[in-house]
């Protein structure tokens, strides 16, 4: 099974030594099965509020990136994500002008994982369960 870690878990690991230890343990057990979604990496880079955050992200993700286990949304994934956002907006009567960038990114992460056959590890169950109603994909809670 192939896995990718969601942005929120990287952020928690940076902020909390216990969460970092749990993620490190997962890395040790599952590195050959671990991928990173380029959308997650983008969110981490954009959110890097200090040099220490950027350095930590680089150090933490380096083994996966060096092994070329990066999944990136294709043109088809971008289109599928757009269609899924449209279906969510219609189903939940959301004004498309007010859709949060984080939701757009989460839908793109889901479409990329689905396309790549990667299971997303996240504790953002509420948002991803909602996305799953319009875009089926695999996601699990930490740490399988």
C-alpha cells in the first residue's frame, strides 16, 4: 500500500515533539511505501513562517523527494478536482467566490492521491469525508 501524509500532520509534527515522534516512527516503518503530494509540499512551503519551518520541511521530506516518490496532479486530476468542487458547491449551496483555498487544495490532494493509487493519512476526517462524497478516494487516520 502507498501512503501520503496530509499537511496538517506535518504541521502538528513540527509543533509538537510527541507528534513528531509518531511521524518519525511511521517514516521508519514505511519509508519505501511513503509518497508526498506536491500540493502538500506547496502548502508547507507557502505556510513556512520562519527559516526553521522551511528547513524542517526540507529535512523531513528530503528522503521521499530524493527517492522520486512525489505525486503531482496531472491535467486530468486538476479537471477532476474542479468538477468535484463544482459538485460540492451545488450540493452544499456554497458560493464559489467564498470557497476556502484550503478546501480547493484538499480536493486537489484527494484527486492526486486517487489518480496515483495513494492512501492519504490525515486527521482532517470531516473535510475529507465531505470531499469523498463527490470524489471517492482512500484516506485513513494516523498512523496505520
